[in-house]
C-alpha cells in the first residue's frame, strides 16, 4: 500500500512529499532553494522537500532548512523507513542573481550540516553554480534526474517555477 495516493507530485517551496508507490515521481524546480531527496532502499520509500532559507534556529517553519529536513526525516520514519538506512541526494543552492547575497550557498551548507549531524550519508549532490534546476525523483527506487536550466531573467524564472517539470531531454541522472 502506498504512503500517499499519487503518481506525480510537484513539490513547491515550503512543502514536501513522501511515497512508496513504485509509479510515483516527485518533481520540483530550484534556483537558490535546496531540495533533499531522502530514500530508504530496504523499505523502498522516499521523499522530497523544497526549502528557501538557511537555518535561523526555528524548527517549525518549513521554509527553513532545519525544519524542512527534520520534518522530512520524521515523515519517512512514520511511514516505516529506518533512520540508519536513509540516504540523501541534494540539489539546488544556485546563485541566480550575482548582485545579491549568496543565499543558495548558505542553503546548501545548511542541508549538508543537517545530514552530517544526523549521520545520513549524502550519496550525491548537485549544489551551487548559477543555473536553476528541474529535478525529478522516484522515491521508491531512489533514482533522481536533473536538468540544468539556461540563464533567464526574473520573469522567466517565475514562469519556470510555475511549470510542472516533464521528462527532460539531455538531463543528468544521479543514482
């Protein structure tokens, strides 16, 4: 029985999704935000979050790294995953606007610090740079795929973020 009854879910800022459905895909579009894809390979369950801001000490606001990461781990554990088997893949943390503070780097550092502190291995990562990413994650298998998006202006970035990612050509898969 599936943890959630869906096949395709788009995870937006401040949200998460968890599933053990073998047909499910979780998708998101990231700029400076970070998304963690966590997976328990034995239980064959996984989840994705999408957070906007590095830690500020709060453990309740899903827009912040620590709250988003903690809630994703807890939801996976509630659905039968075991902490000692969790594996992570991280995406995002780009510096899209070079004239603004590098919030993407701080988001990436927060996610990596959380994983390190919790003893969850990061199996692969695509963090930093200056390009947005479309990410697709198959939670039951732990497979992830990303497509780097060419530079765009702010209006185009909003348009891209509103789209539901589809299977991109020329994408990179992280196993």
